[in-house]
């Protein structure tokens, strides 16, 4: 393998790792409907009860709790789909480079195949509509 090809491989791998890190970091920062409700309840307890704002906030909280209880629609997880597609792309590129490299370079086929399997598994889990909890994880019966 010549130097420019190695630079492309290392650069692509670095970009993929950075992109995956950004996706995971975004997933960790996402607040859920329950988190927002908890914060609204804290605000409600801090407000004086004699204000009209407290009554409006109580009505809003009750409406959101009712919608949270009744929301059982099946949905997809777009972040999981993006991660699955990323793993598939990285796995395919790694496998192609493994076949092109030949010799000892074919050892890269093992992690490429693993990445491909992870991508397929993630894509199957998140691309099909399913009932999900507030964090986006599938609810299993």
C-alpha cells in the first residue's frame, strides 16, 4: 500500500470516528419529555400558588402528561439509522481496502466484517417503526 492510499484510509477513519463521536454526544445531551416535565414541576413548586401562571402551568403539565401516557405510536430512531448507515459505510470501505491491499492487509477484513455486522444490526433495530420509550429505545413485550 502506497503512502497516499494510507493517508486517505487514516483520514477517512479519523473523520468517521469524529462523526460518530458527535452523534453519540448529541444523543447524550438530548432531553426527553419526562425531563422537561420534571423541570416544569420544579418551577411549579417554586411559583406562588396565588398567581394565574401557576394554574396555566398546571394545565400545561396535565395536558403533556396525558399525551405522554397515550403516545404509543410506532416510530423510527433517526440517530440510530444514521449510526447504522455510518457503520455500514465504514465496514464496506474497510472491506474494499482489505481486498485491494492483499497479503497481510487482508487482516483488515475482520474488523471490516465486524463493523458491517454492527451496522446491519443497528439499522434493523432502528429503521423499522416500533414502539419506543422516552429515550428512543425499543419497547420489548
